[in-house]
């Protein structure tokens, strides 16, 4: 039986969405074995400007350093499948990271995931995931370091003054 382009897209989209959701659930629960298993054996997890982990063992060890100390939630939305074949797909997603503290849930940062996934033993797994932070306390020092650089925040002299 042959598959149509719509069948391929639907299959890829379902597999990509499943992998993205499973990643967020494993990350929030601190299940680094499950998180590493969502990658192909030589997969890469990159946190832009901070670290890159290549291979499941490195991913497992690297993300152990991010184990949750308090309840947290990675809310992933606006996922768009940007390309797909029977064996590979790319997608982009928006990310909001929340953490619960004494005063309740607060947004810690927002960012973006850029993903390349492949069909591995019949399951869609990450070949490469690049996490880019766009706003939040965790990126304040990064913003200052790249201010005025291409792709960085604008110079403070060009920013609008805050309203009272």
C-alpha cells in the first residue's frame, strides 16, 4: 500500500508532537534516562550559549545537572512541522518555562526549540534539539554580554524608556 503526502505529514506530525511532549514531561519530572532515550544514539542536545551534549550518555549526564529542585513546567506550544519525509522531520516550537515558588507559579524564561527528528526503529527520536532562550532572568547576563551584537538585544540607548 502506498502512502500519500498527507499520510506522511500526519504520521510525522504525530510522532514529532509525541516526542516533544514526552521530552517536556521527562524534563519536568527529572527522568534523565527517559529524556536521553528520546534521542537517537548519537543525538545532540544543545542549549545555545550554554552547553551541547552529544550522545545519550552525555545527554543523560548533562541534564542531571538541571534536575528540578522545585516543581517546574515546560509549556511547549505553536509547534510547526517545517519539513518532513518518511524518515526525517524538522519542527520549531515556542517554550515557556514556569517554576513554582513560595508565591506560586512564575514564568522563568521563554524560548524556542529547533528540532530535527528521525525515524529510529519505528519511533520518532531527536537527532538534534537546539534550545534558545529569548527572555527571562536566566538569560539576563547573556543579554548584557551580547548587547548591540547582531542577533542580540538593541543597545540600551535605543530602547524606549520604561513607563511609570
